[in-house]
């Protein structure tokens, strides 16, 4: 493992950090160490649903240090100047149910996955399945030693494969807390006794937990025990009998209220679930342009898995569509009921390509009735709130981490505008769009 990690980080630093070719940049300096000024830009601060035109935003040492009218800005000497005329500056987005490849994967693949997140404006990733070596990768990345997303990582998961008794659950909680993981990942299969032992110990030692809802536990009990995030809307359809018939509106309102009152969060991963339920069009999936950035063997595996799903004797397309429609009803109710939503796609996963999958998710969230502001909030403001004890980000504000996306059109008008970028900044390192496209082209070429 240790022989892989330094190589991966070296590649990430060399290939993802833009060379300082602007006249203002000293030769050989890292862009993350240079002041950057976005001049004359319209700012989408995300502190409310508004746009502030004609601003200059200054970034130094990975933080936003100044913001004000362009005509009044004092730009530090030697700054990299980014022309923001006619463009919009918004906070970087987050992937709150993502995956970091195990470090025994090839260095090139790990590099590609991490870069694809950044290339699409994903500047924060909550990794939801830890493995050996990832904590060192997290610490080096978060210290600015490589231009990849800021990482917050769950440890190896709690499931029926890893936990066989309440005592083992207690021991694993204490071990993961001591090792420094950011949270515990819950998978299906825990008994009620194992789950409760995990939850009680997590509260005792001070580590958050989230993920799935084991069948023996159920949604209501998981909420009562302090599970913090419910990923994939896990447990809600089962609780509401939404796989059998229409959702009972009174029961839905009750569980929405319980979720909100408990201070829990939801990570919907809506687009992926349409794939896993078999309701997406396979031809559309296999035609996604971002598949060129994934290993062909993996795309072939995804295709075979999807075809097998459709051929399964128990597959019922009408029933699958019913569940997908009910998931949208549940998300709409949670959103209207002020349950905080966290943006996530479970990438890399079947046809869920890191970074690119966010744009598919935005479409489905809009189909569920969320407004552009509400959708963007789920990947910015809410994520900043979720991690507020660890850093300040998620809005464009002096002192906040400089994770930014420069778009060519107003994202509050249409979330599809987020894909129309001029560049991305991660922890103060500026990546212009032409450099992003160059690197993506290299990734695609490596699989030809």
C-alpha cells in the first residue's frame, strides 16, 4: 500500500495543478500558493437566493480573503487574474455519498477518479467505504499537497460480513474512532442488538454514523438511535409500504417530521436508484459521453449487470417504476418538510461516473420538484452545515475555503448551467476549463 500512495499523490499534484503561465505568476509556483482575483464577476454566494453582480473576489492561501465591488477592489501584486465578465461564481459542490478507489487499484485509475470529481466542480467528497491507506491520502489532500477534493472518510463498513456480535460492534467503533475516520458507514445485515451497541458506543466516543438502514432495525428506530444520514432514502419506501401501493400521506408526514426533529439528513442518490431499479433506458445509459473516462472492462460489467437485471424472472418493470415514482414523492415531502438534503450519487457505481453523475442527479432532483436554489443548496450550504465543526465552506464568504465554480450562465436560472463552466477552484488552486478538458482528453485516450 505505502509504495502506491506517494506515487498517486505525485501524479495528482503534477497533472492536476495548472502551471502558472499567466504573466502575474512567478515561474514554477503552484497556483494554490498564488493570489487569485476573479474580476468583475457575478457572485452567487448561496447565503440566500440572490446574485451580486460586478464583484471582485480575491483568494489567498486557499481562502477567500476579500469580496466587493470591482471598482473598489485592491488586488494583491502578482495575482492570477481571472476575467469574470458575464460569468457567475458559485461555491463548489459536494459528493456526499462517493467512493475513493482502494489504494491497491492502479495509480492511474485512482488519479482519474479523483480528477473527474474536481473537473465537474466537486470540491468535497464524503467517501463512504474506507480502506487501508485512505486516511493518509485524506490528510495529504486536505493539507493542500495535491489538487483533489477535500476528503471526509467513513471507515470500513459495519455489516453482517464484518460484525458478528454486539461486542464486536463496540470494538470496531472504538477502533475506527482511534484510527481517525470521520464517520461510521452502516450497511445492511446488522441485528438490532449489534446496531444498538454500535450507536450507543458511537455516541459515547463522539463519532457520527450513517448509510443504510438494516432490515432488523427499521427506519423509525434508526432515527431514534441517532443515525445522522439516511443514504439512498434507505428505509423510507419500506416504512411507507411504497413498494406495495400508494404512499400514505399521513404516515409520510409523520416520518418527515420525525426525521426533521431528530436533526437527521438525507442523501437521495436518485439517478443511480433508477438504474438499480431497472427503469433507465439501457441504450441511453450506454451512450453517456462520460463513459469514455472509465475503464472499458468496467463499462462492460455495468452493461452485463443491467441486462441481467432486466432478464431476471422476478423483474417487474411496472413495479420498479412505481417505486421510483414513490421515491420522488418522498424526496419532495422531505424537502418541503425542511429535512436537509445532501447531494450525492454513489459514484463510481453502475453508470454513475465520478463528477459527471452529479449532473444526472440534478435533473432528477428537479423532476422531484426541487428548485435550482434548493438543489444547489444541497451540495453547498447544507454540506457546509454538516461539516461546520471541521471547516468553513459552502458559501462565498470571506474566510471560507476557496472551493468555487465559475459558470458561463446563472445556475439559479437552470441547474444545467453548472455544466457550462469556465473553470473550477479547489482549496485555492485554479483550474481553467481548457486545462480540465486537456486532462479529461488524456484520461479518455488512455483507454483507447
